[in-house]
């Protein structure tokens, strides 16, 4: 999408804030013993509080409101009442949503609780790589 007006900029900022906040709050809400479906329903509640709609549901009739991948699942994990989070899991949450015709997507990985499986190195390396890529992109446009 190309931003063509101040209205477009404001619309993108609003949905991006909703998506970012939803992601952060879902990460904070996640607990060992909780199903990925329960975590997804919390994400649904947060999006709906802001009037936002799940992009995967709108676009693909995805069975969840967010994508939640655990450990060996690469991406776009389907929330399930049968998949329970455990201490030390590597969890990735992807939140994509629409609000007033504007779309945003954000995702993040984290280790749930104590890092008993030594996943934190992977998470931290991913963050460093992303930060370097963003810095490189910003430098290309300055």
C-alpha cells in the first residue's frame, strides 16, 4: 500500500499500534499449561476491543484469529485446544489484522518461562539480524 495522504498515515499507524500491542500482550499472557487456542482467543478479544479484524480469517478463512507456532512448527501454526504450552517452549505468534481498510502484520518469537531447551540464543540472534536489516534499509533511504 502506498500512503497518499495524512489519513493513510494515521490509518496505518492505528492498525500497526493495535497489532503491535496485541502481539506484546499475547506474549505476556502466555503461560505453561494454556492451550494455543486459549491464547488465540485472548488475541481475538484484544483485536475486537479495537474494532480490528483478523486478516487470516478475512483473507483465507483461517481457523484461528492469530497464528501460533510452537517449537518444531515453522510458521502459521493453527491454534488448537489440544496443543498446550510448556515451560521452555519456543513460541512464535503472528498477528495480522485490518482496521478501517488498513492492514498490518507483526510477529515475534520468545521462550516461554525458563529457557530449559537453550532457545534464547536463536531468539536473540534473530533480533540482531532483524535490527541489522532494518538499519540497512533505513540507510538506503537516507
